[in-house]
C-alpha cells in the first residue's frame, strides 16, 4: 500500500513542505499552498467543548456517532432540502476525508473502478490507491465554467465501475455543478447500478450563485452519498468532524467500517459540533464574505498582469492561476516562484493533467498578506 500511495502528488506537495521548512528557518515566505482557514474556531464552540470535557464527556462514542450530532445534521438537511432525514441516514467520522474513504471502502472492492471528473481534489487519488481502486477520469471544460459533460462521463462506465466521485463546489477551481447536471447524473447512474458520491465541504462558501445539494437535486436517493463536514465552514480543520449521508443500508455498513477503523469520534468534539450546527452564528457568513472579498482582490490584481489569467471561482477558498504564457508546467512555475520570491503555491499537476498550466493560490490570508503575495508574483512575472 505504501508504494501505491507514493506518486506525482508527492512532488506537488514538496513545494509546500520546502516552504514550511524555510519558514521554520526564519525566512520570509508567504504560504499560499494550503487550504487551512486563517480564522479561529468561534469562541462559543470552544467553550462548549471545554464544558463538555469538564462534564465527563471523554469516553467511547458509538461508531455511528452521537445521536445529538446526527439529529442536528438530519434537521439541517431536512430543512435545507425539503426531504425528511433521520439520524439513521448519517454516520459521523473523523473528517470529510475519512468519510469519503469509508464510503469507497464499503461500496467498492479492490480492482473496481471509480470515475472522477478532472481536475480533482488532490487527495482523491491516494484514497483510491490505498483501497486498490482505479480512477477513470473525464475532463471538465475549463473554457466553459468547468462544465461537466454527463454523456462523456457515462461513456467511461464499464462492468468494473462501482462509483462516481464528484466535488461541488469544487476544489481547486471553485466550480458549481448545476442542479440539472446533478439530477441527470444521479438518474443515469441509478439506472446503471452505480453509486454517486458527492463531496460538498465548500457548500457554504459560494459567491456568484447558490449551491444545490445532491440530496435536493436527485430524484431518488437510493444510490446517493453526500459527504460534508465543519472543517471549512466553521474553521474547524483540526477538530476532524465529517459525516456521510446515505441510504440506511449503506450507513450500517459504514458504521461497521468505522467501528473497526476508528472506534468512534471523541464525545466532546461531537457535542461541540452539534452546538455549532444548532446555534449557527454569524461567523459562517462573515467568513464567506471575507473569502469573496479576497477572491475579488486577487482577481483584480491578476487582471492587471497580462502574462497571467484565471478561471473565475464561484465558490471555495482558492484561485487557479493560468501560467501557460510563462511556463509549460505549473510545477516548474511554482518551484521557480518559491525560489525567486518566497511564495508557495500548489502546481496544477496535482489536480490532474488537464490543470498542468495552472497553479493554485489559497485565499486563507488577510488582504494585506494577499497584497504582499501578489506584489511578489508581479515582480516574478516581470522578471
């Protein structure tokens, strides 16, 4: 497994690791290479966690997750979609990554195939490799708002295909799949006996148009899995709280998997997560507005650098910068930018070959730091 996990993404992440090492040595580095919010977890969520620890909520938790949190998630999805959900439709796991991994592990067998639109989140391929699965990709149209050609995707399906994995809003391009596309895809896959897994962790950070959950868009939910979490929306990346929404038959399988792999999540963290969902304060909207302002600032700066362009993100916390006029490789551009100006970005190759002309800039900095990064990028481009 370890050999399978080593691949091109290691070269991509090496830029980030090099930047961290240089920062640790006291060098002046601007880290734009990771999507960890610069916001702190809201104080009332932290206070809830501390109080629950003092109340003795430090014991083993059920493998499916605490009922209070699963009920809060069920209420949230019921109100958001107009459909009725119960706690039995959800399993709590240590982060959305673990939720996707557990879903794939319960749906697929080694040797099966998973179809994924590309560019894709950098962590998907290692998951598939660890599980002995093969990715078949279909390119999003970067010249048409990252549109997904459903017929092209369906053409990739064969007898070994067990699932399709999509991400909307998307990382890295911030694209949003329309409701009609989601409904069409879910129906076509149901007819073919293929699962549709949708990663929606950026659903609350949209800018130009609303996100519609697959749980609302799909006509039937028999083959639908939706993954979400609190890492981005509530600035809780280190807390590791995610969940799976799926038919009850699959939640039972994922619960069994979780019991053997994770043995449940921390009680006190789940209590605080339930509080965060039930007492949804203004911080989520404040963060969304901040990311939108940062996006607009970076795009305005890029508009004044003729050698660079971009695909306008509609959501998320990243901007994908097209460097094809400067380099034939995002990896080379990123390496040279770090060496020359001390700015770390993620090369597009990590998200798939279709993104090799791009680098990803993170918006997880205040505007004054983004200004410094853009000044350095402008100097680098000017030579």
